[in-house]
C-alpha cells in the first residue's frame, strides 16, 4: 500500500511539472517527457486487471503514449 501512495505522489508531481513546462516554459519536448515519466508511476492499483479498469483509466496511458 505504501508503494501505491509513493506512485501517486510521483505521478502527480511529474504531471504538474509537465503542465508547468507546457504552459509557462513553452518547452514542449520536456513537457512530453515529464508526462511520459509521470505515466510510468501508474497511480492505479495493480491488483485490477486491464479489462476491469474503467474507460478513463484505459484512455490516459493510451492517449499519452
């Protein structure tokens, strides 16, 4: 459970960094890198199999990758 909390925190931090780089710095390549790294820290429980996840949970990794 502790690793899930750490993954959520890291995911949120990288997404915030990505939005900062996108909107403030106008550095689109670094922003896309930060979004991709943020998705590596999947904040969703790994106990849920892929077919059982909601459409929103499936669409986010597919959209950003």
